[in-house]
C-alpha cells in the first residue's frame, strides 16, 4: 500500500464535487464528453504554483512526502459546468517514477477500471482504489512509458470509463502544455528532495 499512499499525500485535498455519472454528463451531445478546463481546487496547505503551462498546472505542496510536486488538470462539462475529471501526475525523485491519481464521478463500473488513450495507444486498465462522496479514484504508480506517450501525442487524450449500466464514456482531456508542466514539476520535485529538512523549533 506504500505506493498508493505516496500519491495520496502528494495530492491531498483533490476531489471532485459529489455527482453521479449520468447527471454529470447528461448535457453532453455526443458519447464522448466534451470537457473544458476548470480551475483546480486548492488543497489544504496552499500549494505553490510552479508553472502554468497550457491546460496544466505544475505545483508543489508544503508536506513531507516522497512526491512533493505534481501536475494537475481538472475538467468540467461544457454545458452543465459540473466537474467530471481530475488528473494528477506526481513525480517521485527518489525512484525516478511517476504516480497518478484519476478522479471521476460516481456511477462508474468499478470492475472495468480506467484506460488512458492517446492516438492508437491504450494503457492497461487501471483499477479503482476507492470511492467517496466526491467520486471514484485510481491511485497507482504509473507505467514509465505513459508520460512519454502523453508528451508525444499532440493536444488531446481520452480517459475511458464505463458507467454502471455498461455504457462507455470516453472523456477527452487536454495535452496542451503537458511537456512544459512535466519539466517544471520534475525540476521542482528534485529541488525539494535535495532541500534539507527544516530545523525543529527551539524549546
């Protein structure tokens, strides 16, 4: 469970508003939910924005964790303005790996998991770890090839989920600015990993 906790601490406080999949996407005119970038919520501790790059935000958190920085994008339905997707990719300097959190609305078929698609590439299905009133979450270490594929895949990717009535819901997300946000996140994470721990206050 350690790999899951790394990402959970790094993106503490990220959650979507409580809603069902059917209500979140009811206004979408096509099977693929057309999602628009929405402002990311500020987790407890007020993260520092390192760089805004296209539709991504690289940010670091004032917490002691192996993955102190992430790059984040949150999407909303164009018609209803309801949040339908959150993607956080965190970098772990000590192991040179990535962890990902994908949050989607309630009402998904949990057994199907989530597939990330870019062009002709489809990732293996990623299992949901948990659900709460805010939605359902994938939280796992990321295959090292996926960030490279995302960086090289143009301006759009798709998160493929299945509703609990077995209806597929591909949710488009933007890759605009991905490479710049990734570079800023990795550099900031490496710098924070090198920084000495703050001295304990004198008694």
